């Protein structure tokens, strides 16, 4: 599973080959002071719980198991299942007591029965790269903001079994979380109930208030957004997940440092 993201080097104190010992010492002292100030300042304390407001938009052809054909605002069964899975996994308990966690709430869910002008309804036809791609994304965000005024992230369920074309290595993109926009796209092939929880994890990491967007245990140097353990929720592909993927306390702690919880 491939996600449209940029990879950043967050080591802002990495010294170049020409750095002097004095420069290295100054940078180390600066970093140490910054860490200490974080620990003693209330502004940098990590909350124990947070609520993420999710706006759901279903486009024509998306397989969401609608439980009402008449009311477009009733949350479809697949969406209920996906949000419930996210609410189960992004929490840490100790002796049945909640230690830390994120709650996902649906601000509004709306099913479009007809195509929206400027937006392809089939994710397989989504333009990849260039001005047309950006135009499409902006049209989706504009639609999302009309539907939900107070959402933190917009989740579009779309027709099609992949996002864009088949990749050069014959793999397909099942779902996408954008790096620069509060937008997640789910295709008909993203059927695992924990896949939205995975994408919401990307969104929380990407919006880290300290710009530390890497997973606590990165997959490898070229993909630091995913986790290295096959059974972990943030592993790049769900084919190795157990029935219920694993998640660590460190991942939940990092998620709780999303800037959406500190506005």
C-alpha cells in the first residue's frame, strides 16, 4: 500500500562535514535546553486523551453498505464499522483503566447520489500529479468544508478498486492520506476494517505539533511514515496484519501530539 507523502529529515541538529567542534557543542546545548524547557512548560505537556472530528463524504459508486436509501445523512454501515475500529485501537488501557487514547467522532456523514462537478467519482481515474491533481484535491476540500464546517479531517469514500493507475511494481494504492491537506481517500478495495484507522494514524503523525512526523519505529530510511513490525497497524500493507493489528503506547502518545488537539 502506497501513500502520497513527502519524507522529511527531522534531525534539525545534524551537522555537516565542515562543522567545527564549537558549532557541534552549541547545537547540542541548544537542543538540551529545548528538551528541558519542553519538560517543564505546561505548553508542551502531552494530553492523555483527544477527540478528532471526522467528516465523511461518500461519492456515487462507493461500496459502503448503505442502511438507508432515502436519508443521505445516515451513516453507512461500512463507515460505522471503520470508525468503531479506529476508536477501539487508538486507546491504551491498563487493568481496564484508560491510560491514553484518541476518540474519533463523525461530525457529519453525507452520501452523494450524483457526481459532483469537478470531482471524479471513480478513484481509478484520479489524475496523478500536476495542476489537474491539485485542482481535484482543492475541489474535494471545498466540498468537504461545505458539508462540515468544524471537521479536522475529511474522509472521502470513492468508487474504484485503487487510487490512480497500477504502480510500476504492479502494486495498487488502496487508500491515501495527504501530507499537505486534511484529506483521506478510501477506495472500494480498502475493505479491511482497520484501514481507516491506519490512515487516521498517518494524519495524526503528519500533523505533529513538533513536526516529528516519523513513526516511532520507522519501516526503513526511505519510508519513515510506516512501522517496521508486520503485525502493527502502521505497517505499510494490511496483508500481514492479524485479525486485530497491534499498536504501541509510543504510537498513541505520538498521535496525541497532533496539533489538532492543541488549537
